[in-house]
């Protein structure tokens, strides 16, 4: 298969370190053995009062930054987290350090809880989420500029869901430091109005969103997907089981989804995709090859419960990549 030019050729000889701005959180995941659509009446949403019996519950390590780091470092990449934990997060920080993730920039906010998501998933993999930001609201205290000055250089960044002040500040610091970064607003997208989003897109090298977020960012900016892509090196829109769409250099490429054995849990699949994407980019790969690796990791993740329980064996990853796309990534 003919491969496109590397997105960041300077990273090919010496892989770059990725700066990962985003949440470090606990996920309390509950499974509703039914379908939300059967219990939420559209004509009654103005008086919504529903209760879902969730017989299965599990507390998992999560948070977008930590999940992305788990996947990136699990493949052998290098990642530095830019985020905060609360007084209940020290054991979590120790775990991430033992996995090989650089936690040197993470700060502990002693009088706050670590950010926590309460997720209810139905049998169609739809999710209802309540999120307590806790220590994440102080993530702007972490300096992206200082982290970018560390070793090794150069580095690539991603600004994911975090405290709003941190997302704005980290994007600005990375842009001022000349560090290319991906803007990945995720569940933080509703915090931004159109003008703020246009500014963030203007600072970013690339944007990643899922299909729902893509529609929302189009609505708020007043720009079409194509117009957003024209302002970036790349725009990636993930579409779940339908794969993902990549816009680079005025061209659209559809990345096929990777076949799975069974969908156990969608939580963290987008973060797994972004971990694979960052691995490829920090190793000098093209956007398309990096996105395909992201698809492989998303497929591996969805087959396991929880955001950080899937194994990342490089041989297995390479085999899944070859089965889906016809060649091996390494």
C-alpha cells in the first residue's frame, strides 16, 4: 500500500514526546440492561424524571488525558500529562507512573476530589454522563510552556477535555511555544461559544471530534467541516462503527472501522483512537496511517470493559492492523 508523506517528518528519526492536556479522573460505570429510547418520551422531556436500574457497576481509572497516555505509552510512545488530581488521586498517579507515563507536570489539589464521571450505558452503547470536575477546575495551574521546554524536544501536543481555563491557556501556550497540537474538545465542547472555538481552531494544527461534536462545532463556528479543514493541517471526525473521516490537504479520506469480536464497553474508545493517532504522528507517520492505528486501538479497547483494562501487545496490534488494512505498521 502506497503511504502518504509523513505529517511530521522531523519526528521520524527521533520520536517526539507528546504533551497531553486533559482530565485525570475516576469513572463509575453503570450498565442499564435496556434502551434509553424506550424510557425517555420526547414529548415529555420538559418534565424529565427517569430512573434506570443498573445492576452492574464498576469503578475504573479514567479521564481523557490518562486514557490517551495509557494507549500511547502502552505502544512504546512517550507522554507527559498536563492535569491535576485531588487528595484521593495519589494511588492513581502512582499507577500511571508505574505504567511509564510522565506525571512530573501533574499537580495535586489537596482540598479537592479527583475529577469523577458517573456513566450509565445502555444496550445500544448510548451513554448518559454526569461529571464532577473537582481538581480538574485548577488544571490551568499546570504550565504547558514549562512542560514543552523539557527533554526530549521537539514535542507534539493535544488539548483535550479539561478545565476551560486550562484548555484555553494550554492551547495558547503551545501555540506561542511553536509546538504543533491537536485540539480535541470532546465533552468540553459545550463550554465554548463560536468565537472561542474559531480562536482555538486558528491556534491548532489539527482538530479531532466525533460526529456529534463535529455537527456542534459546525453549528457554533458557522463553518462547514470543509471550511474548518481548510484552516488546519488535518481534521478527523470519528464515526464509531462507521470508521472515521480524515480531511488533509483538501482531500477527504474515509478510514474503515476495524472488525471486532464483540462490543463490551465504548467508554474510552475515542481516547484509545487518539493514543494511536499520537503514536503515529510522534513517530513521523502520515495522518492516514496514524488514524488507521487509532482505529485499531479503538477496536481493541471496545472489546474490554473500562478505559484502561485492554492489553496493548505490539504484535497483536500489528496483526489487527494488517487484517484491517493489508500491511503491518512496524
